[in-house]
């Protein structure tokens, strides 16, 4: 039986003593995905070198919307939001600590404090929850901090929320307040504050809907429950399905416990995210797991949570690469290449985006052939394949969001605008300008490293450091500053990790020339991309599309086998 459960219409007199910030781990997992990206290897020259011949350490090592309204961002600020944070006055009624692991290695910790403000039915519940992650990529550590705050009436009705994502030099702060039939948000990044709103109902829950529902009404084995939950960072409402399986001996940090295993699916922006939860008999959440990333969180003690891990073996780049059956000798010189993509969990034909440079042929429900064309001008005989006119004929044309500034792509930032006008000032052809800007980004980001997980364009224009995500967002911002619609593409890129042919998750830029999308990768600066770039999705990075742009990666992470196919479409040895 499926029960629709609002999850908060009873007085919040009992507080979860478990992983109160469970939904933080979905955001944490997405940030981990955002930090996976690598620098592409230009193997038509010695691996690990840039075009100027200098060797770099990075190269050497190598979303259901039916309940979610997406509003256009505006710069109209609203009234001050109610202040809720760790310093909020009140009586502490619950405090918990968690350990975050990936592939069994500790990578961070979480801390949650719940306070009651006032007394009785007129009281308010303030919740402060945070997590701290330290993720290594190719041996370089990157720090990420996620903080969320929530203020509710005693009966569970949401008043306001706040989230902060700090990653490298960038910080994204979102404040939300319920006002009538809408949740109003303000999101602030470097030099930019944008306002959005989301249709809202009183019986919808905030960031902690799952924990509150399980604690107020514990699931029984065999029971299924559906609820809605606001997702921090995305400013989206997700549909969550919980299915209780059975009590089982469950490994915890301090030994085994008998806990109820619950299978959870969070449908966020059309992408299902599967996770496992374990609760005790009182409904306290004790453990969670996101299988796609082999990420597990455990309820633990303060001492265990804060203890520095001596195991530094986990590297997120190493953990997420896809091995290829053989080396691609010159991915930037080969005109065309066909891959055989296989998966037992998803239909490979639905994973990749069809376009003039990327054609998909479905073999069966577990197999597809992906043919990729080179778009580097000197190789392709032009800047795009011959059938590029089809690009303009289909529906893949720029949206308004591809031209305007947003929180991640601040094309109106003074530093971005100055950089954008410093090259090709006398040019009027969009393609020539975009290629010149690609070269500008390639030359300007002098510190090509993995220390920044996901910085905004304005921050990159100042720091001039980062990996593929920083190159991509800065180039998109420069193009928009020159009145060229631009977006980012997310997918896979060929690279060689310690001599092993592999694919890693990657981001690049697409600029609209007036006739077609021009694919550019500023980590390479070649005026196009080769047969080693496989596209999964694209995004303007506006509003909820920002971090949600990485959701398609969840769908395929750990699920793909890719081989180079021969002319008959079979995998080569």
C-alpha cells in the first residue's frame, strides 16, 4: 500500500536523533560529481603537455518537474529574510554528529543542532545542519562546505530556509521565505543576487521532510510512503518514495545494529536518485548510502566525526573513470570514431544527446552505437561537420537563459566584461569571436589545477585557476558578454590515466554562431573538440539548472561500459 504523507502536520515535539541532514548528502553527492571533472588530454602531442609544450600536473595524471515551477531569475530583491543560523537563540533539544565515507574511506563529517524558540504551540523549531567534505582529485585536495538552516512553526509548517555552498573561492548563499502560495528565494554569488519563486503549499515540507516523517510516524516493514521535500542548493521540490524492507544486522561505526532497511528514490528534476536508509525502531535515521557514488554516512560520536582520517587512499577522479578497451592515438586529429556503449541498468540510447557531431544508433535496450565527429576546423574541413545545418533546423536553439547573466555565469561582472572585450575587439563574426575567447581563457587560466570544485565565472576571472568547470563557465560568460548565446556541455572526455586509456566526466562550452552550436573546450584551446568528447547534456546554469545540470551524471555513474567499435559495430579487442 502506498501512503501519501505530508510529513509535518503533527506537532514537532519529537526530534530525529539520527542523520537529520540526510538530504544534505544528495547535494554533497552532486558537488562531488561537480568536482570529478578532469583536463582533457591532447594526445596529438605528448600526453600531459599544453600547446605551449609545458607539462601540467593535472594532465600528467590524468533531472519529475510536474510539481516544480521553474521561474526566470530577476535582480529584484525582497524584504529581509528571518535570520536562522547556528547562533540562533533557543533551547537545544537535539544534537547529532555524522561521518561521511566514500568507498569506505572517511571524506568528511556532518553536524546538526535543533533548537526550540519559545514554548508550546506557538514555539518555532530552528534546525542548523552542515557537512564538510575533503575530496582528492588526481592527488589534489579540494574542500567543500554545505550549510543549511530551517525555521518551522511547531506544527511543521515551513517559515524560512537558508543554504550556503562554499567550494574553493566561491560561495553560493540562498535564502527562502514562504509568503502565501509561494516560496521566495534570493540566491547570492560573487557580485550577483537573483530572486526566484516556487509555488508552495502548507502541507509541503522543507529540507528535513524525510527525517521528520520517519521519526513522527516510523515505517513498518513492507510499507511504502510518498512525500515531497525541498532540496537545498537546487531550490526544487522533489518527489520521494520510501519502501521499508526489513530489519537486518547493519554495519555501523561502533559495530552491528539491528536496523530497518528502507529503499529511497528521490525524483529530482526528472532524474531518479536511489539511496538506502536505515532507521531504528523509533524511526531515528542512523545510516544512509548513495550507491552510485559508494557514499555512506553513519551516525556517530563527536569525537569520531572530528577525528582526522589517516586513510588518504580515496581519489574521486580515480574512482569514477571509465576504462576504454584501447588507446585513441590522436583524438583531435581523427575525423570520426564509433563507440559501443553498454549498460545493464539504463538504455544507452537515451543517455547521450543526439546532434550533428554525435549520432546514436540503438542496438538493443542494453546497447547503443555512438558515432562522434571531429569539429576542429583543420580536421573537419570547416568548423563543424557537413550536416551542421540540421542543428539550426531542429529545436536545439538558444533559450533566453543562454544569453543573460546568472549566479554562476556572471557575464555582466566588470572583470568578465573587461576580459571579454580585450580580444577580437574589431571582429563581428560570432564564430571568430568565440574561438578568440576560447584561446583567451586557455591562455589566461595559468594555474590549471583541481583545487576549485566549481567556481563561478566572476571568481575565475579573478583567480585565473581551476579545471574544466572553471574554463567552461568563464568562456560561457565571456561569450555572453560579447552578445553570443552560450551554455555549458557536460559529458565524458578521453584521457590517459597513468597510461591507461579512460573516460572521465568533463565540462566544456557551446557557443551559438547564429546557425549552429560551436563546441569549444578552453582546456585545449583548439577551436573545436575531437572524437574524445561524448556529450550527456547541456545547461545555461541559470537558477535551479545550476547544480541540477550534473544530475544526468548520476544516472550513468558506474553503469557504463564503453569500447571502440569496428566497422561492423562490434567491440574491438
